């Protein structure tokens, strides 16, 4: 082979190797098969119990997974409590309404009994999100490869930078997803996570009460739906009131989010922004079909769950003993 061909081949191989690192190439199906054979059963059992007691838990665990993965990769950095002098991701404004930490702690505690120092918090977060959504279906809705290690760094500033805002326009959303290796299909499918759960009035009130500062509503928001929202939230918005992200379908993981979106009845400006691009709007119409949506969602969330994973114990990664603290 000529040197030039060789160098092209080498750079191609390096490219493949590096993209594997970014995309969780070293994660495995059933990574803990030998060291913690009952892991997946334990996570599912506790998660299903919690979701069975309170269906709103599913949305909490799904969002927790997203917020973990978008900042420094899926490394459980979101779970670290702030320490003196250091604000961790949890303290960043977009994380103010994230919850479910106690459930991860409970799963971790149980696993520390079953197989001490073995299972990472990052893997627990990914599995619990899958199981939380799957409860409704009685079977696993997507595959989660395991072998993530827990990170040692968590910075509020990075969460503020990397997590998309409820006011983001299409260009920004597309760019923020691209920064994490996710394309437009992923953006649309993953936004479909808003088929479950709630948002506080404060994050969408402007669309309803005062879009341009003249006491008007967002023209992209359906008028009759805006009226409904007005009666639910007071102005100024009461921080204690929440509204379902997917109208009348808060607990059902289905494709109704896209049906509502296409009727201008989505809650967040960032949801509505998806209709401002022709290609994205076409995908949003296709996703009204549950099977089309769900098959893309399964692929996209598997991709999301492999963003920037750490797969080796060392400078960067460890198996945390307590999900809230870096090991001493
Ligand atoms: C596309 C960019 C996204 C933006 C701008 C966004 C923004 C938001 C906002 C503002 C809320 C309400 C939070 C509050 O009340 O303070 C929310 C809730 C939620 N988000 Fe997203 N999100 C996005 C993508 C995602 C993704 C990719 C997922 C998961 C795969 C997700 C899952 C959820 C869930 C399940 C809830 C409901 C949480 C609950 O009920 O407590 N979101 N999101
Ligand atoms: C379920 O959880 C939500 C959110 O954490 C809470 O507001 C609600 O009161 C809980 N419902 C019940 C029946 O405990
Ligand atoms: C704060 O975070 C930085 C960056 O991760 C780290 O180098 C430093 O040791 C942390 N300080 C404390 C007190 O944890
Ligand atoms: C989208 O938002 C960004 C950041 O706020 C802004 O710089 C940009 O001009 C906006 N793009 C469009 C097309 O409105
Ligand atoms: C709307 O916003 C403007 C400018 O921020 C403010 O002066 C006005 O009082 C607001 N109106 C209402 C109804 O909230
Ligand atoms: C949604 O709003 C857009 C304008 O933003 C309008 O052109 C369209 O007809 C509306 N669609 C429905 C179903 O109301
Ligand atoms: C919100 O809830 C908190 C705690 O229950 C309460 O102290 C506060 O007055 C409530 N705020 C409003 C505007 O109702
Ligand atoms: C759990 C947690 O640390 N929440 C914080 C999220 O961010 C808000 C706003 O900065 C803080 O007030 C919360 O304490």
C-alpha cells in the first residue's frame, strides 16, 4: 500500500475508535452478568414499585437521565451534592425541578447489599429511566448497555450551558443536540419524552400572559388552549402550580405529544419551536403514529444513554459507594 492510503486508513481507524469512545462503544449488553447477575431485576423491581405507587415518578426518572447525559455525559455527575465552595450540576437553575434522587439512592443501597462496589450510579440512572417508562407496558421498551463508570466532576456552570432552555428556538435546540452527537430525528423523538410529566407555570407563563410585553399570547399557541392555561396558572405565575406537558395524557407514554404539538397545543416554547422548521415539522407529523415514534425513540434514547460515557476506572471514573459523593 502507498503511504497516503495507509495514512487515510489509519485516520479512518482512529476516527472509528474515537467515535466509539464517544458513543459508548465499550458498553456491553449485560456487563454485570457475572458480578451482579440480579442487577437488572433489582432495578426493575424497585422502580416498578415506585412508579406503581405514584405514576408521576416515571417522568422524574426519565428527566433525571436526560439531565445527567447532557452534561459531561452519562456519568451520574448530576447526582453529586454540592460541597463547600463548589456548586454542582444539581444547583444549576434548570435542575431546580429535577427530582427522583432518593429513588436512585434506594436502588444503590439495595445493590450495595447484593454486590458491593460493583454497579455504577450512572448505570442505575440509565436502567431506572428505562424501567420507569416501561412499567406501563410491562416489558422493557429499549435496550440499555451497561459498564458506565461514575464521574468525579460536577459543575453547575456546565449544566447552565448544556441543558436546553424552555425558551430555546429551533436553531439553538438543533445545535445543542448536535453538540451531543444527536441529530434532528433524535431531537424530535427525544422531545417526545414530554408525552409524560409536568412543567411549572413559570416556564411557559410568558407564552400565555405576556409574550411580547404587551399582555399578549404567543401567536403559535392555540387560543382555546391558552385560555385553559390562563385559568390553571395565575399571573404572576404561582411557582407551586404545575401543568401536564401533554394535554390530558400526563401519565401515558404515547404519541399524543405530537398530536397536541401539531395542533399548536404544546406547552413549552421549545416544543412549539420544532414546528418552525419544515423538515422537523414533517417528522413531528410522522411521529403522531405511535409505532413510528416509539421505534425512533428507542434508538434515540439508547444513543443518548451512551453520550460521553466513561468506561474505565481511573483518573476520571470510579464506582461510587454513595451516589451523592465522590469516593474518598
Ligand atoms: C429539547 C429540549 C428540551 C427542553 C428545552 C426541555 C425543557 C423542559 C422543561 C422546562 C421542563 C419543565 C421543568 C419545570 O417545570 O421546571 C421539562 C420537563 C420534562 N422533560 Fe424536558 N426538555 C427537553 C428535552 C427533554 C428530553 C430529551 C427528555 C428525556 C428524554 C425530557 C424529559 C422531560 C420530562 C419527562 C419532563 C417532566 C418532568 C416531571 O414531570 O417532573 N426533556 N423539560
Ligand atoms: C406523587 O408525586 C408527586 C410529585 O412528586 C406529588 O406531587 C404527589 O403528591 C404524589 N402523589 C401521591 C398520591 O402521593
Ligand atoms: C471543585 O471542582 C473542581 C473542578 O471539578 C475541582 O478541581 C475542585 O477540586 C473542586 N473543589 C472542591 C472543594 O470540591
Ligand atoms: C435563536 O436563539 C439564539 C440564542 O438566543 C439567537 O442568537 C438566534 O438569533 C436565534 N435564531 C433565530 C433564527 O431566531
Ligand atoms: C407584560 O410585560 C411588560 C414588560 O415586561 C410589563 O410592563 C407588563 O406589566 C406585563 N403585563 C402583564 C399583564 O403581565
Ligand atoms: C398553528 O399555528 C400556525 C401559526 O403559528 C398556523 O399557521 C396553523 O394553522 C396552526 N395550526 C392549527 C392546527 O391550529
Ligand atoms: C408555594 O408553596 C409554599 C410551600 O408550601 C408556600 O409557602 C408558598 O406560599 C406557596 N406560594 C404561593 C404563591 O402560593
Ligand atoms: C436539588 C438542588 O440542589 N436544587 C437546586 C437547583 O437549582 C436551584 C436554583 O439555583 C437551587 O435553588 C436548588 O437548591
